[in-house]
């Protein structure tokens, strides 16, 4: 297991096929105010690639990865990351899978669907959230920050496997796919000012 840190873009030598686990770290949770600082990627093989977003540097290969229609991007709470990627890299991220939505659809026995919760419940893995609010805008990252950032993508493939089986068991696999397909629109609504105001509500 190794963590690779890249600056500005993904190197040409790093390729993913089929699916890739993705997470992002930002300066904060405000889509309009806060910039994208880091994109984490994993093929589900125990390695993680961290790409530091350098302001003013065009992340051409990263953008191509997000737009690649043959590559499934697996997120936890894709709604935020997809909106961040759209706003700061100017690219529509698709196709996507969201472990949080999957968990909400098939694990109605609990209301705890955080990454920490589902890693513990489904994989028996304890995640630390200690570095969550550290400074992701920095030009270098501590070993603890890099491990934290990597942890957010290292388990998503195995979570997807478990969640897919539960979605089938509960008869909600198709509903999940429809939700995943809508995520781009959900992110666009967030960016357009309908983040809190549910247009489906009465
Ligand atoms: Mn994260």
C-alpha cells in the first residue's frame, strides 16, 4: 500500500480503467466561496494518488478522467464533490456512484450513513476523522494529512461491493442507479442557488 502525491495534475503514467474511487478536499464546505485543494483517487488496490490542485494550473488529465464516460467514479456524498469539480474544474463528472446514497437506500435500519459509520458497520474498519478540518490549501501536506486523505478513497470499492449486494437484496438497485444518474443535475441545482430549497417539495 502506497500513497503518491502529485502536484497540479495526474501524471501520464497513472491510468484507471473500469472504476476509480474519488474524494476531494476543499478550503471549506461553501461551493461559491471555497476552492478545491486536493483530489484523491484509488483503483481499489490499496494505493492512493493525491493530486494537489495548483491555482492557475490546468489539470488536463484529471479533467479527462472526470469526463470519461467509460470510467465509473465512486464517491461518498458525490453531490458535494461533483458540484466542486463542476465549479472549479469546469467539467461534468459522469458516470458516478455514491456510497452514501446507496447506504441510505438499502440500510434503512440505521440513520448513520457517514463514511466512518459505513466503514465500521460494513467492513469493520475504524476511520479517524481527525485531519478533516486541517488546512488543505497548504503547499505541502503532513504524513497524517496524506494518510487521512488516502483513507477516504481506499475503502470505497469494497463498500460498493457490499452496498450493491444489499441494494439487490432490498430491491432498490434500479432506484439507486436513477439517483446516481441525477447527481449531475442535483449538483447543478446546488450551484444555481437551489441547495436548501427542495424543488420537489410542495
Ligand atoms: Mn475527504
